[in-house]
C-alpha cells in the first residue's frame, strides 16, 4: 500500500469511528442496538443508492447485486481484521 492509500485508509477509519460514536450515542439515548444497526444499514443503502443513481434514481437488480458484493467484501475485510486481533494464531 502506498502512502496515499495509507492516508486514505486512515481517513476512512476515522470516519468509521465517527459513525460508531454516533451510533453509540443513539444507543445510549435508549434505542436498541438492533434498531441502531438497522438504521445504519438503511442509511448506508440510501447513501449508496444516491452515489450510484442520484437523488431521483434507483437501483436495478444489477446495481443491488454490485452494492451487495461491495458490502460483502467490506464485511469480509472487517472480519479478517477482527480475527487477526482476537485470534492471532488463526485457530477457529
């Protein structure tokens, strides 16, 4: 990973932390973790649709499939990081 990519990853992770902080604040206000999670997922889907199709558009099945693959990739990367952190020997 080059320096620019490392900087971008660092900035991305800082944004992730901001979203997590906000989610925890909402949870601490009395909303259930499940509700907060659902709201985050809906917000992400809404923003991803906006990014892909604009405010007046929507995703066709192929667009939904593409975004699903991106989410799956990102979730897989998160799990690899968590496994390395919590299970450095890689034993399941």
